[in-house]
C-alpha cells in the first residue's frame, strides 16, 4: 500500500475542517502554511485590514516568495509598500527606514512597473512628515490592497488550485473515524481525544512542527516534555513559558508555581549574562541551568495537572493516513456511494498488545518487593579505615560528589576521595576505589567535645571548601584543603544540635533549648533569634521555591518560618492522628526532615514511619509504615532525582520506596553488602548526593 501525495492532501483538508469546526484557529492557519494545500485569502485580508503586517508577511511567505514569479513579486511589493507608507505615523520614521532596509530590499529589482513604483515610494516627500499622515484613515488603502492582492493571487501560478476549499460533509473526519472504530467513544477520553492523538502523530511524521506544538497547546491532550526541554536548551524561555501557560497557570498548584519560578530564574540568568565574567562563573552558571532544566522536567512529572498528559499512546506508523487510505481503497473496489459497510478496526490509538498491557496495569495487585540478600545481587564499596573503630555519627557526599565526609563519635572527621586514575571510570565492571585522605601535614579535623558525651549531638555542614562542624562544643570551621581549623564560634551551652546554610550568606543554627539563631557569616553577627520550640531542635530544612525554613524538635513539633520576615507562619505536631506500630516503643522524636531535590515536598522521618508533608500547611498527605517485623527507622532520604526514597533500619537493612505512591519496591539486606559481624554494625545512616550529569 502506497501512501501517496493525493491521500496526504485529502487528509490535510479533513484535518483543516476539523480544526475549523473545533475552533483551533491558530493550529488551522499554521497547518495551512506548513502543508501548503490551501491558501485562505480571507485570513490574509483580515491580517492586512487589522494592520498585522508580520502575520500577513509570514502567511504569504509560506506559499511563495518575491523571487517566485511576477505576480508574487507584485503581491509582496504591494504589502511592503503600504506597510512602508504607514510606518511614519507609527514610529516617527525609524520604522520606515527599517522596512526599506529589510522588507523592500527583498523585492528583486527588475525594470518593470514594480521598479518604477519602488522609485516613486522612495521619492515621496510626505513619507517623512508624520504630522501629515497621523490623521489619515488607513482603512481605504488597506481595503484597496486586499482587492489588488486577490486579483494577483488568482493569476499567481504558485497559488493555483489552493484558493478554493473542497466541499465536505459536516464533521467529515470525525464521522469517518466513528464509522471505522465504533467502540472508541466508550473509552476514556473518547473519540475526539483519540483523533487528536492520531493527528498529532501525523503532524510529527510530516514534520509540521509549528502546527504540532500549537495543537498540543490548544487541545491540551499531550504535554510534550521533549519540546519544552528543546526550547529551554535553545534559551527560548518565553516560548517555554507560553507552552507551559497553555496547560497550567501559576495558581493551579505548588508544582505549577515552582515550574514558573524555575523558568523565571532561567530568564534572569540569561538576561544578566554573568557567565562571561570568569571561566569558573561560566561553569557554575551552566551547571545551574542544567539543574534548573532538570528541575522543570521533574516538576512536570509530579504535577497532577500535567500527569495524565505526559504519556503519548504508542501506535503503528502513519496510523491516521493508513486508515484513510484503507477506506479509500475499499470505496474504490466496492464502487459504492455509502460507507455503511466499511470494514471497522478494534482500536485507534495504541496497538493490541499495548492496550492489553494497559488494562492489565490498571488492575490493582499486591506484589512482594524484591529482596536482595546476596553480595552477587548488588555492587558495594567499603570505605577503608584502618585507624579507628569509632562509630560514625554523621555522613555525607560533597555537593559535587567527589568525596565522602564522615564525623565519628570521637569528634574526628574522615574524608574519602576517589582514585585519581580516570581510566578506572572507563572500564566496564570496574568501580573507582575510595581512599582515606590525609594531608601531608598530618593534621586531623577534630571538634571540641561536649562535657557530657551522652547528651552531645554531632552535626556538620559544608559550604564550598569549608566545613562547619560540632560535637557538642563550639562550632568549628575547617579548611577541607589542608584540614586547618580557621575559626570557631558559639558556646557549649546551649548546645548546637543542627545547622544548615541559607542563601544570603546565612547560617541557621538549631540549639538544644529549642531556639534557632540566624547567623550572618559576612558580619559575624546574629541576625535573628527564632523561638517556637520547647524541646531541642533535631533538624532544619530550607526551600528555595517557597523561601521558608522548616524546623523539627524532639517532641515531634514542626514549625514553618518565613526567611524574608523571620516570622513563624504555622506549626503542627507531626505525631498526632497517625498510625504507629505497636511493636515499637512510642516516641515523638522526628529524626530527620528533608525537602525533595526540587524543594517542593517535605519528607518527615520518624522512627516508626515516614511522611510527605504539604509545605504551606504542614499537613501530612502520605504516610508509609514499615512491616510489623521491621525494627526502628534510623534514616530516610531522597534519591538524587527524587523518584525514590531510601529508608534505613536499625538492623542495617535498606528499603527502597517509590516517592509518589509510597509502595515498597525493593529491600536490601545487610548480608548483601557486608561480610562483617552484625555486632559491629550500629545502623545504616543513609545519604545521597544530588548530582545532575
């Protein structure tokens, strides 16, 4: 079966009628231009009468050019001539110069009447006197131009056969598809949505990109994440905003708001162009852009408004064109004037196999998570440490992922870096070997210990090449390049229990008396003191999307603070109205809080459960409770892409949970990644870097 030009042209006419009847005006006229099968002179006339010169020029240029023939040359010249004559009263003459230099220069200079007209236009004196033309009625001149252009269009060989639209029955394409697949209207989305998907596939295969993406916006059936990524990569953030705005708006939900915020940041980065300042700045800016691009994509996947529009049904190649061709072949062979007995198909979009798979997926069923027990089932690296058997209190990756930093209970720090041999990264099944780093000076980074070791809390945070750390005493500042201690501040009482960095050169420090100090690092002064907790602060988390700080205490209380005014916005007890496991001793301690990689949702970790919280209200919307046989949870953290959550238990095992559904995907037992005696294992303290490659 040959899908010839005639079938393609007939299908385009059917689609044009469908667009017109459904009110997809922009897609309609873009398809006319992309396909070139129908020249809508009324659209060109309306553009001219309304003074939309760019639309008129673009539309005419899609069908012909000034060089094509004499008629085309005269059509463009008439258009540019009137545009030129109206320019002075629109912009004081500067626009006229621009039109002459760009538009009129496109007209081939030939010794015919067009050449004489061009000389006449340039020679007219009152073209430079806007005061005399400002009150002139433009309507008669525009109407006369439309009449002249229509005469030229009728004689123009480039437009021959394109000025008349064929006579079609009402809703011809919709009626045809309904006959071919009578059952499709019963499916979710119905006949019209299936037809739009078929048209989108046709536009994609025909490379009618302008129509394709405009139709996506007008129908809202499919959100093309690849197109959004493409325009962002090209730096066309205005187009990205326009595309996103067709599907959702700022107020729809937190994900939509965050997506528009990320696009605004990209626009700001583009306008400031600060990457040209230094080579390192360029890399930093590029890295930030990559992260923001990935952030927009991730937010789109999580956005409930876009969720159902992200997947496009798989279907056979040229599905719509094939259906039309099969119908035409049947009609010709049967020599009939009716489609009453036309052969039907069982589906429009998708394939029989994919449809079966779809319906199988929708049936809810419980599946036991995959359990990994043996070292052969996973790859693991052991960080070498021959000098100490102290238990690790804190552990983290560097922001760039090039080292791992740990703080032991004896207040000493350990730093592991990867092998310097880049060849190891290129070999299959070979993993880079970590090594315990020690500077040539032999110095160690050691904190001041608390007087009461039992009550001390260890915590640290990294800013650039500097480490801020405490083990119950003052907060020490170390240079990670040489392990030098460069400063210390604070006091042993009240003791610092958690701290994080906040944009604006600020350090938020939570204390064991429940207060939070906001330190300004540049001035070395306390900017604010936040009071809202009665128990010691267990964790702090900052969201750049909402500009808020969230704090948790040992009594299970969560507080939300504005980082602009530093007022408390709301507070909630995280342990109320929740299911707790009967096999665990009831405690209210929140061990950890963390925003997802894109700063939208808050993960709250309790020893008996984990939960996802709405940021503005601190209401829990999802809770995950482990099996009754599981011991206490010691830690939980997001993966770098935010798709899964790693949950660690006191026995050393790890469970991997889907962050959207909170379904357990996998369990990794301690026996699969260590051969050590379990008596030497304290618990799995999990962290994960947020690296975007």
